[in-house]
């Protein structure tokens, strides 16, 4: 019986893979689950390989090392596959039997060999154009990580939208608190937090739309996702 779900996120520097892992772990905590997230990267520069790991379970989690055998893999950028910009090669190495791979792409990036190896392990692949969704809903490519979060939650139901919303507010929505006898915010502060509220809403809208699209896709391929669903259900 599974007691934990392990998620590996592979992306490139600047895409928010570390933030996505942190938000997913926070959302799991909001669902009264145990979780831990940690990053793994070399040079801290844009477009350099970056990985993040999320462990979610019903018991306390103590290990923080590299996640070698994930149940779920999220690929944030096509170059992780096409140019092997990844610390794990091939990107799906170690994925468990009946696992799930979510790739930010509108086209099939896998070779015939990739398909065969994944099919042999009953791994389901979800090609999801998260960047397009981020641009349409969030109005910025920087919301790609939010779209990928929504996709993961929508397919697996590991965490719900409410838990993700709370995590988003906790992570980015800390509000200014007036000190002393100040009862109102000055104009600059008001504008600052009005803008932040707009950004938070755009990100949550991106998560929600992605969640709904992923949920719809999962329903269509329900038989293929049986192993993934069973793993999540047994874990939680």
C-alpha cells in the first residue's frame, strides 16, 4: 500500500519550478497531509536545468534527497526533452509502474523508444500546453508554473483548488498591516497591494482553468489512469 506520493518537477531556471513545488507542498499541508519540497539545481541562471521534488504523504517525511523514483513527473519546458536539459536522463528515468507524466507542450515530443518504454511501465502521458494557457489567462509566461500546478491537481486530485488558493495567498498575499495609530494605507501602499491582488487572481484563474482542463482530459482517459488514481487513493 502506498503511503506517499513522490513528484519530480523538471524545468529550466526562471520558470518557477521551485515555487511550484513549494506551493504544492503548502497546499498538501492545508489538506492536513504531511509534505516536504526541495530544489536541486546547479548554476542559478535563466534556462539552466532545474529540478524540484515534492513528497506528500499520510506520515511524517524526513528524506530530502534527490527523488529517484517518482510517481509523477512534471516537465515544465520542452528543452528538458528535446535538448536533454535535465539532471535526469532520460527525463522519465526511475518513474514508477503506473505513473504519470505531465509535459508542457502542444505536440508530441517523445520518440518511438520513449513511448514504448513508458507504455511498458503503464505510464500515462498528458501533453498540456501550460505556457499558452498562462499567456491567455495569466497574461504572462511566468504563470506557466501555475498552469502546471493546476494540471497536476486536476488529474490526480492530490490537493484541491481551495487548498491551492490558500497556499497562493500564504506564499504571496501577505498584506501590509498598519502600525501605531495608522488606520489607512497611503496611496503608494494601496496601489502596491491592489496590483498584488490582481496578480494573485490572475494566477489563481490560471490554476483553476488548467485544473478544469486536466480534469476533463483525465475523464476521457480514465481507464489508463486507473493505476495513478489507485496510488493516490491508497496514499490518502
